[in-house]
C-alpha cells in the first residue's frame, strides 16, 4: 500500500493524521492552522478558517462594486463565449503544464475519489462488480472489443476540465493500486488533452483522455449515462458563462450512477483573485475576463447549493474555505476564498425544473 493510500484510509476511518510519516500531508493537518496571535501572522504561509471582520467584508464589497462599475459591452462579450476553447487553447500553448500546481490535496479533501469499501483493505481483490464483464472470453468465447473505454472497470471517475493533468496524474498515481478503477478526463482545449496523452505518466490502460465541451449539451460522451462513481469539477465551472452553468451541472448529473458523487471546488466570492481585477474586466455580476480571454466567476455557497439542488443532487458538504495567504518576503496578506461541495445522486433521481 503506498503512502497516500494509507493516509486516505485513515481519513476514511475518521482519523486525521497529525503528522504523516511519509510526508504526503503538510505538517499541520488541513484546517488546523489557526491564527490566534495576529503578531505571528508572518510565521506561516497560510492560515485556516479566517473570520472576516465587518470592515474587511465591507472593503471587499466596495472593491467589487468599483471593479464591476464598468461592464464590457454585450456584443464584445460574445467572442469570450464562442471562442472560449481557443482562449484556453492559447493558454496551454503558452504555459504547457507549468501553470497550475499538482492538486496533491485532492485525495485529502475528497477521499470519495477512491472506492469506499477498498479504503480499509490492504490489497484489491473481489470487488462487487456493477458491470457485466464485456469480454466474451469470460464466458468461454473469443475476445470481443470493449463496448466503451473503461467498460470493464468497477469504479469510474470523470475529471471535467482536466487541463494539463494537475489532478489527473496524482489520481492516476494512486489508482495504480486499484486496478479495477478507471479515470476519464476531458477538456475542450485539445492542446491540454494532448499534453495529458503525451505525458510520461499517462497510462491508457487506466485512463481515457478526450476533447469535450461540457457546454455542448447534445455532444455524446464516450461512455453511457449513469455509470460514473465520481465526477470531479475543480476550478472549471467558474470559467463558464453563468447562464450555462445549470445546464452543465444537470447534464453531468445524468452521467453519475445512483449514489455517485460530484465533487466541486472553485473560487468563492471576494477571493483575492476577484478583488485584484481592475475596472474594465467585468462581464456581469461577479464574472470577469482576464487579459488572456479566459473568464472567472466567484461563487457564494448559496448559489452552489441552488445549482446542485436543481440538478437533483443531495448536498453532503457545502462550505466556504476562508484562508489567509501570506507572502512572508513581501509581508503581504491576502484573503483566499474557495467554495467546496460534495453532492450525491439519490437512488430516485429527479431534476427540479
Ligand atoms: C482553471 S483550469 C482548471 C484545470 C484543472 N481542473 C485543475 O484544477 O488544474 C479550467 C479548465 O477548464 C477547461 N474548460 C473550461 N470550459 C470548459 C468547457 N466548456 N468544456 C470543457 N472544458 C472546459 C479549460 O480548458 C481549463 O483547462
């Protein structure tokens, strides 16, 4: 059993490791570094569970009011929607896989990425299989082609908007120990998908990477509806036009099997990224365009709740992660705000309209 796997097991058992021998966890467990003495603020790079003062909240509100006072004209906005894949394509052409850091926190925050009944086992063996094996050889016949990639897997994950693979590779690394699991990943930037496929750690036996625009409702997926155990939606929805978000979430919900989980993490309202936008970048309320044409929306917990509720999913977690990020060298403090949620598809799934 590898180190990350062992630690996820402990999390699943409800035990938070204080200090992971393997070094795969930060020295302080996530969420536990609390700033009690303001004089010590520059002693660490990040503080958890920051409470905002009324003044800080008011200053952030004013900042946003000012940076959204001028809106980009609707006719100019069209290109950011129609050509969204081109702007992201250009992004990956420039930055390759060097821009985002590997999401090594994923398994800590989302142990659901791994099959629950496996987390307490040392090895993998007799999993309950939800899918009839497609190999005719199992029935004594000659080998048949698989009906779809990952059709033989017992546990299936989809990462939407996978970019250059900053989540894909940490997950794939862990899945090596769980041979009956399978990872799909898609992005509408074909260059990003190519970066994943050409990466030395890419393993086609356990991963299928494909180009797909989640806003295109009619586009088929390379697998049937209702077969996914987990969907990962990490910093993707924020780059989609708010009017399209509900459609995306509802369509993705169809892909989940009953009991399957959609795991969400994205920018929260008043995150430093939102406060740093200058006038002239605002598209609509809390929605901005960066200089490179990519866009960012900043969510509240309520909006997230509403969207997943309408998609017919049960809320298992929905929290605002407030942190204080510190640049010790420059002695600068910045509030980070993220929204994180876990939503489960009920066994009797109906979407609210
Ligand atoms: C901020 S990046 C996040 C990448 C990755 N999820 C991560 O956490 O490192 C947003 C990604 O979403 C992709 N994306 C945005 N809109 C999309 C859409 N409509 N369909 C598929 N991918 C999309 C972009 O190409 C980009 O790779």
